[in-house]
């Protein structure tokens, strides 16, 4: 049986030792392939445009262009951008939250063990689940901007779409949501697409962040 193509990864970090360690861990896995490295945010944008990886492990604090701006540029300029995972020292860093709002699919602590790193890359590349939903909730509640009133999209969500959004925030996949709601996977996929369209967000992570910011996921 033919093996699926490996997940192609770019490493972006201004510390060579960090990139070397990440490369060693990922390259030991048969389904993962490191296809590029960058020491600055500007280099990350250039490398990603050249090699078109599936996943980018992006440090948030880099010279020239930080990880937040690099994330924005990558997502804004590529038709099929990679999934970007922020790699950080501090999980409550406001830089991390800004990167998630900019479109990063999730974040990973630099002190995470090898298994957590590998599983995170696989999850964001080949799953529709939310990476570390509890950590995203903590970041959102700590850093969310105060809004004077809920945005218009909150009222536009149907009851089913509200239910799907709550399940998304729990980190459930489409298949898991379908079983929970006793509907077909295609129906859930349609609801997720509607949620993203109505919230004006790119992916599940951004939609969940937006839901926390509005207070929707705190009883709304």
C-alpha cells in the first residue's frame, strides 16, 4: 500500500539551536519532512512562498519581521497557505494571542516534549480539530478585547450553528460533532462553513477566539 505524502514543515526561529532540535525531532518521524528553515520573519515569508509547506512552526519574537506579521503576510498572499503553529516560551504571551487572531492555527510551548510536538504538527496538518482548546480558552479570556456590544454576526447564527461553534471550542472534530449532534458529517461541515462565513474568520481557531471575545462562549 502506498504511503501518504509526508507532512512538509518549515521551521522559523532566530535561534539556530532551537531549529536544530526541532529538525532532529521531526526528521525522526517517517511521515514528517522539514523542507526549510528561517531565522527571521521576513525569511520565513520568503521560504514559505518558495517551498509551500503544509505546516510552519513559527517563533513569535524574531528580528526584522516578527512572527505575527509573518503570519499575516503568509496568509494574505498565498491562495493555499500552510497551517501555522506559533512556538513560544510563555503560553500567556500577548504576542501568542495576537498571532492566533492573525490566523495561526494554534500554539506550542518550546518546553513541550517530542511527542507533543510531533502530534501537534500532525493534528494541524491532517485534522479539523482545535489544537489545545483549553489553552486557547485561557488565552482568550486573559487577552480578549472588551467590546461595547456583541457584533452583528452573533444574532445571525442559527441554533445549530451556535451548537456547532460550542463543540468546535471543545476541540471536537467534525466527525465527533456529527456523532454528538446525531447528524451527518456533511451537515456539520456545512454548519462549520456557515460559522466561519458569518464570523468573518479564516478557520476554527479564529472563530473560537472571536466567540470568546464577544462573550458568546461565556454564556452567550
